[in-house]
């Protein structure tokens, strides 16, 4: 028996030690040991993490001392460290390194995680302790950050259904479970269908109009797929957009764009219409149980916007001038089509092509002229250099930290005096295992424990133009802006200086979190910043003043289209989530009615059509896609402060921005933090001027 017990104990210990999630990471700065993490490690680590957190929760409940801020609220904030560790790594791989095994784990673990969260949020004994602290908060002498943490936890329980009766709680649990699984399926369908489509070209004449680098990239893509002597284009944007901009083959532009805007809408196994309709109704039901008229009211209740009508007011204020500008852009393109002797009406798949032609004719600006100055390594140097100029921080590439893919680069971020700030991973090129778009997240968030700074591990992911042939990766203007945007999120995570993890870094209201990312885009193409990094990839020549001037002159070009397609998607999101009666939603009909209501012109589609609108179904932006324009008011007003000062690197403003915006996370009311930085409320005028809508 002793021998058998020893063997079992040894095997158990060996199993635990073989799972890297269940041991301390003795790596530089506690970074994930990707060389040791295997797919089979996730499920047992998830189970162990949930079990450990429930034990921690149980200890809080069984503590016989009078509930106070430290033994209840801080203790609660510090639970779940193991679960956070595995979940953050898994989520990163699910987004950037997904495969069938990862997707199967998602399906299996999603309802378990949902149940686990509900078990915490619906725990009446735990809530009683939180409520004791909350009810006496006025006498506790808490500082602003502590008050914010207390309010967040109290509201999380209320919004999480703790005050529901037993029958309602059971229904609430089932709703959460079903919504989570449907949202997961929606995202998987989008990824699969996006990867499934290929436009295979085997006739060289069908490449007419395409720049050399685009043709080489399509040839490389074909070779990777085993199509010798052919060219492949996909509906991943780095492949699709250049084709739409330059291809003279209108039928092929239509074929490619149609494949994009019908993702999830083919009445097959990957169709998303029924999934979306179910999610909309289930969200309404859940909101009603919690006492809200609709899902949007529930979501916005703890955001800056507060109410759906405030969102609609902002969208409507911008819609009229944006639509007017888009109509004038359409007329200019139709005139060009007619002048060329073509007998057809402008269609959505024509917009990029004729916009490019107009830009060339009006401003003598061709995007293919610009790309050579935006080698991805130079753009990265540019955004790092901007951060150095503003806050003195330094970036040092580290080759001793393991990566999850060869494309990934790892940088240590330091203060000017050499003090460690955190780690930044960058992963910028598309692959079949990566979902579309660009994003920031963390393997570890910044917080303080027992007075010690726990430093952040942040990552940026993108799907930018890859190196083609013997040429490096050369980015488009949109890709440059996106890289700066995601770096803005990263710097928000890196420069956080908060005590409590639940309100640190990007844990702010959804309609505030896009502000620190979008403001970076203002610097990206400012002449003073451009000249520091926009250098020709072959000659090293700094971008000529002539090109910079053309860029500035064309800055308002196509703003009607860009604003309208975004606002249309925002209206669509809000319309879905302000329905107040359950109904058998016909998704395509609902979308048509929604767009007709605002007068969207047929030549422009919403940026995301319903069946692939992942932001609002699988990415936590439901009733929140408006956030980008809400934050745009802030970012335009904030950058205007730098420009008006005569120095876009103004050190005093940069320090205030770091202190009150980047370092403060969600430790105070977001508008109050903005006022502390800016000195006044934001004005909408800088945004209207910036977009030519004034």
C-alpha cells in the first residue's frame, strides 16, 4: 500500500509539474513559457484555476472578522490569479493561433467559465459581505481609487443578478450560457468562411492595374497554397483592399467584395443569421430580467454615454453632414465613370477603385507612392520614437523571451533611467490561424500586491501587408494608422500605475478605452512625426515635403465614406439592441429597414454587415460600437491641445496625459480624469474640423 501510494503521489506530482500553468514561471519577467505550453495543458489548468478561485472565495465568506475593505474587497480582487493566467494565454492563442483543437476547447470551456462567473456573481453569502462594506463606505475614509473598486464590485453583483429570485437566477444562468456559446460559434463561422474564400487568378491579363508588390504578394500566397503559376486573393483586408483600389477588372472586384460582404449569409453550415437573431432576443430577455427595457440600456448604464438616447444624439449630429459629404463624393465618382465613357452606375465594389482615381487626379497622390516610405520596421521605430519623445520611455528587443510564433517580436519597455516598465509582444502579419482585424490585450495586467509593482505583459496583434518577394513589409496609410492605434492601447496597458487589477490599465468604460488608442493616430501622420520614421525602404530618404503636403491636402478626402460606413454600423448595433419586444428577427430585413431609416446610400454598406459584425457579437462591443466616435470627440480635442501649444511633443501636456489618462486606468470617473488632463470638457468642434464636417 505504501509503495502504491508513493507511486500515485509521484505520478500526481509529475503530472502537475508537467503542466506549466500549474507551476511558477521562472522566465524573464514571468513571461509565458510558450516553448513548454501544449494544447493539452489548457483544460486541466482551467479546471484547476476555477477550483482555486472558488476556494479563495470560500475563504472570504468563512472569514469570521467583520467585513472590511481589505478582507473582502481587496481579497476578492486578488482571487483567480491562476484562472487569469491560463485564460489570458488561451484567449491570445484562440485569436492568433487558432486551430480545430483550440476551437474545441473553446466550445468545451466556454459554458464552464460562464457558470463559474455566475457562481461568483450570484453568490448571496459573498454579496452580503460586499454589501456590508458598501453600506458603510462613507465612514471608511476610502480614497478615490478604493471607492471606485468598491463601487465596481458592488455594481458587478447587482448587474450579475445577485438580487434575482431563485427561478430568475436559474433562467439568468441559462441565458448567459447560451449567449456565450452562440457568440463563440458566430466568431468561428466568420473565421472559417473568411479562410475558405479564394479568388484564384490564372490569367495574367486579369492582374491589370495592380501594383507590382500586390501581384508578387498574390503569387506568394498562391505558392503557399500549392497553386503553381497562379495568383490568389482573399477577403483578408491586406489582400482585398489593394485589389479593390487598383484592379481594372470590375467583375473580379465585384466577386471579391461580394464574398466579403456576404460572410455568414449563405444559408449553409456557417450562416450566422439565426445565431444573431437568437443572441439579440436572449440579450433582451436577460436585460428585462435585470429590470432594463432593452440590452442597450443595460450596457450603457455604467458607461460614459449612460443612455441610448445620448448615443443616438451623437450619431445623428454627425450623420447629416457625413452623409451630405458622402453624396458629393459619390457624385464626383459617377461623373468620372461617365467621363470615361462607361455605361454603369457606381456600386459598392467600385468605391475604392474610383476613390483612388479621384485622389490621384485631385491631389496627384497615389498610395503606391507612399508605401515605400512605410516599411513596417520603420513604422515601429516611429511609434516607439514618439513614445520616447513624449514620455522618455525606451524599447529594447529581447531575443531570450519565448514566442508563440516566429512572426512575433518581443520588447522590454523601460523608463528613461532604465527602470523596467513591462513587456510588449508584436504580431503583425496575417495567417490562417489568426482572426481578422487588429487588437491589444495582455498576458498580465499591471497592479500592485503587498506594495510591490506587478508589471504588465502586453501584446499587439495585426493583419498587415506581409513582405513580398525580396521586398520588406510595406504598409498602407490605413495600416500605419492601425499600428499607431493599437500601440495606443498597448501604452495604456504599459504605463498603468494602479493598485487594483480590476480597475487598472484598459479597465475603463468601453466608450473611454478607445480614446488613448485613437489619439495616437493624430500623431501618426503629423509632419513633425512623419519625418522621424517615414523613410524609403531602399534609399533611406526621408519622405519628401512634396508628398507630405499632398498627404495633408488629401487628409479630408473620402471622409464622407469613412464616417458614413462607420456610423451606419453604429446605428445598426444600437437598433438591434434597443428592441423592446422579443421577435422573430429577419436579419437581412432588419438591416435593410435600419439602413433605410437613416437614408444610407446604396453605394456604401455599413462597415460591418450583421452576419460578420464580430464586434457586437463575439468581442464585447454590443451597444458599444459607437464608442469609437464617442472617443473620437475626446481624441480630436486632446490632440488639439498639443497642436495649439505649438509643440506636438509638449512635455507638460504629455506628462499630464500620462498621469491622468494612461496611469489612472479606471480609478476615477472617466470624464473627471479627462478634465484633469485637459482643464475643461471636450468640444466636438475639433472632430468636425478634422473630418471636414463643419
